[in-house]
């Protein structure tokens, strides 16, 4: 059955990557939550999508140049009450008791964030979530560093490119999943990846038609802003 993963929490209804979005994601009944992590100037792992805070908060500047205390003073507004930037520990305080699966995207495309992978894995271990996480990234080197830290950790390669043979790339790198942009998915792609035992986790389908098509294809998960919509479609298309 295709899993429903909440993209940055229940971000279609709530401010992305916030406590409100994560609590609503848990309540939606979806199986998982996808989120993004960066490292602050003083070494804290925080949950935010962009390298800069400008788009999602009332502040300006790079996450890497700010301390956690400085980030705490910023507000995330829109789609409900104002929210604050969370640490990864604060996220797991919500998700771990709920037993929900977590897809952690390592946002290392612009900045390497030395030590990020080690810090993230230590937090995962502290909350005993080793068997309930998946790591993803567009940056191959970050996933390879995570594999060096935790060889048993499942990793998925993110891509918005039209790769000729992604199954060869993913298998050669020793990863367990491929995360294509939804416009790059085809029945042939899904079949080739599944034939190698590679999971297909698709981002970010939101329209009912695209969600229904992907669920019908039998992808392993859809990473969507609208989990309730995806759950309803799955109930029709993949009845237990």
C-alpha cells in the first residue's frame, strides 16, 4: 500500500515545518512526515526548509549565521497562529510518541554544515527512532556521510532531473530509495526500481488527479502537502 507522507508537516493547511503543521500531520492519520534540517551557528539542528529565513519568517539572513536564541525570536506567520522555528529534538517530542515515520531531508546543497549528519543521527538515537527514519537529500555526499555514520540507516536520493537509469545510480551508491519529482515518474521507472528492491517515494504531488495516478502506479509513498486528500484517494484505489 502506498504510504502517505506529510510534506513539511500538514503544510497545505498550516505554516510549513512548524509544531502546528506536525501536530496536524499526526492527527491526519498519515503514516509519515517529511521535514528539512539545517545547522545553526552554535551547532543546533533546526527544522526549516530554506537556507535563509526570509521566506518563512519575519526575519532576514542565513540560518547558519544565527544562533538558536536568535532564531527563537523569529515568527512564522500565515495559515493560523504564529509559530516558532523548532529544533529536531522538539519535532521528535511530537512525532516519537505518535509512532509516525520521519523522512529527514538533509539540506546541504548550499552549505556542507560540518557535523550535521552526526548530530542528526545522535538525536535520532536519543529518541530511539533508528527504525523509524529515512534520510533523503539532493546532495549525494551528504547521504554518503550519513551512511558512514550509520550504515544501517535507509537513504533516498532526491532528484528533479530526468535520469536515464536511476536504478543503477541508487544501487551503486548503496541507497535504499529514489525520490523523484512527480513529473519524472512513469510506470516503467517504478517497475525498474522495484525490480531492484528500491523504494519509490514521490514528491510533491498535490492535485487529486496526480495523486490518484501515482497511487494506482503503486509507488511506495507520496510526499504531499495535502495528506487528507491522499488518504481519501488511497482508500478508494487501494482498499485493504
